[in-house]
């Protein structure tokens, strides 16, 4: 099992949105994700933390091997967060099972990811 976590100050995300607008949001969320997930600052901070936590669990961080748009966020019918990898990233990393939790309180957003890889 691999675990990744990330925490971000919500005001840092708000400041980036104020400074860069939609360009900042487009950097880490696809248009489809933005429409599905909403755009409250605390939620956006949670989505940022979620993608960072996925990358950390995979042991590579966000960069050449895995980009923000390789990680696709969604929600269950009951509103629980989910993530998947785009096909090429899934082939590269081979995730067998996955779990994502996002929370925000006291000016912070936190995400925790647990996953197992196919070759583990």
C-alpha cells in the first residue's frame, strides 16, 4: 500500500485565483472537472491537495512523469471524492485499488490518498 498526503492554505489558492484567474484553475483542473466539482475556494484547495497527494502516493510528484491533468477527480453519487488516472498514466503506474479523502477546516485543505499498485 502507498499513501500520499498534502495540505494547503486556502488563502494561497484564493490569492492565486485573484492574481491569475481562470488560467490558474485551468492549470490543474480540466474544464470537465471544473463543471463537475464546483469552484468554491475551499473546494479548489482540496482538489489541489488531492492531486498532489496522488502524485506523492505514486512516488513521483507533479512533473514529467505525472501532470495535474493525468489525474482526474470526480465524485460518487453520494458526493465522496474519487480519482482516476488517464489511460497512459494508468498504464505507466498500474493502480489496482484507490481511496481519496479530502477535508477543509481552519483555513486549510487536506487530502489523503491510499492506493495499491498492480505489481505490489
